[in-house]
C-alpha cells in the first residue's frame, strides 16, 4: 500500500503513440542464440527469490534466456527506458492506478488467450477489471501475488484472557471495551506517517462501500459523500481505543509498540509483520478480517494484486516464449518459493502453505471473499492519506460531513479530465452503463 501510493504518476506525457513505437522491437536473440525474455518487476525486496527463479529457469530451458531485473525504483527505470524505446517483454507491477494508466495508454498486450488465467482466483481478476477507467475488452494482466490487510493481534495476549475473534462491528467494539477493562490498549496507530491512515480506511471501506465506487463517481451515478459516510464514522470511532495522540507516533513507533505488547491489536497489513518481528522475533502474531459490518456475510478480506504480470504491446512475436516464462512462474513450487520468501498471498488457486500470521484470514482466501484497497484508485496528487489524517484530527461535530464534502470536491479537481472521458464514453455507450452491475458493499455483485 505504501509502495503503491508512492509509485503513482509515472506515465509520460505523449505516450499516445506507444503501441506504434513498440511494434518495431522484434524477437531479439541473445549472444547465445536464445530468445531473450526480460522482466522488470517493481519489488526489490523480492530480488533473492527472483534471482533464484531466474537461475532455475535458465538451467532448465535451452531455447529461452530469462532476465529478471528488480531495481530499487522500477517505475523511474521504466520511464527512462520508454524514452529510449527500450522495452522489456514483461513488467511486474501492482494492481493500482499505475496499471490503470498503463492500460489507458494502450501500452499493454491483450493476454486473454493465456491458458493460466483459468487458474487465477476470480476476485483478483475482477479487481483488475475495476481498475479500468472505462470498460475494456480483453485481459491485460495476470495476477501473481496479493497482500492482505485487516487486524493483526497478539495471540498470546488473546489466549491469556480468553478473547475470541469478532465477526461483526458490535462484537469488535465489545472486544475493545473488554481489552480496555483489563487496562490494556486495544489499538496502536502511527498516524504521524500519513500513509498509515489508509490502513484502517481501506480495511473498513471494503465492507461498507461498493468496490467500484470510484468508477461510479466518475460515471456520475454516485457520490463519495453518500458511499463513504458509514466508513468515515467507523474509522473515526477507532480513536477511542487507541493511544491518546496517534499523530505523535510513526509507523516504526507503532510497530515497535505492538511488538513490545503495548497494544493487543494493530490495524495494518501483513506487510508490517517483518518490521514488528525485527523488534520482537518471538511475538506470536495472527490476524483477522476487520468486521466493519454487523452482517458477518458482508465482511470481506481487504486484499489487492500486489504483483502481477503484464506483457508490453508489440511483443506478440515473442508470445510463445513469454507464455512459457509465465507458465514457469505459475508452477506451484515456484509460487511457494515466493510465498516463503515474502509472506504473500497467492492469486492462483491451489494448495499452498500460507504464513502463520494469515491463519485468521485463511478461510476468506480459500473462499475467494476479497475486495481491493480503495486507495488503489486514488491519484497520488489528491493526497487522500493526508485528508484522512486531517479528518481524524477534526473534533468538530460536522467533521464527517466536512471531510466527505472535501473528498468529492478534490476528486473532481484531480480527476476532471478522466471524469470527462468516462462520462463521454457512457454517453456514446449508454447500454454499457445500464448493464453495469451495482456492486454491493464488500465488492460482491447483487
């Protein structure tokens, strides 16, 4: 989430002719006569896993040479390479607004005919569809790995007091009250780092707002003021169970406090576990889905496509080799290699060993009950994280209304051209707007 928020806005002005530029790249051969398939992926923390997979592939394939680059700032590297017309065959990026922009610029190849799509969980394919600015024929990314966010909790503290996992919002409030009665802090936040304000926001919105609300607003059929009202109230209610001044503490402070047992729970993503365990390697962590609704069936796991593969347009002459590389990456044992290294969630259906801190979310993963992070649709320039922080610091009676009115206003300000494009599209295709299903809260279709 943090990485995604900082990666937005990488597309270049003047990309409209990208497809034509790509078409002349050709099926280049390496010095050894092999077909070269290069991947540039944006997760440098996974470089060891990908180095191992690259070596394994090249030792077992005689006609294809796989090159996997994992630079520290992949988006900047890609931007520079696009200027030089030096394009990799495959890019590994997150399912966020960067993907939306790439797709909107006609930079990606349709991979609808890739057989491996049949093995991908439907929720993760749907997440990519909802990232399209306008409905687009075809499939332009194959989800690989996902992450999960909700509530981390200290198993030992819970077991000591006999606390059980809540499945509704009222049960969650009751749990927090019980924890406070034992003179233990229920929650700890690091809201000095504004991006952390998105963690509870996203986990709550997946239960209480339509998963495609941003698309609905762009089409002119909904407002954030209405769709986000309940989510805003629940998000603000958590402050009653947190430290007295969460804006004085950073993400690292919150991880450290939770690691030392200063709170029983921490509303954050699974990505925080390595940081927490760096402070206390022996901490016994599990997690559960944030139960923002009082209807347990409406609650879903907040999960998004953390890493997915897109093929650059103009690489059709290398499709066979590219698909062979993808087949290799999606072999179960190779997926497990990544899972063991990164504590991720596989987007592929299968019997995989998940990290123990996801035990409480396992049933949601197995049942494919997931919806994307709302902030994957937000433009970085809008700084929604800072808006949420300002809202949480506002003690006035009309804080919720003020925040939501600003949200709608700022959305139009930073998405004016996109809104115009979307609404023009639906004016020209009114049947598509009429056929669009209304998404239920939590991302399920009615």
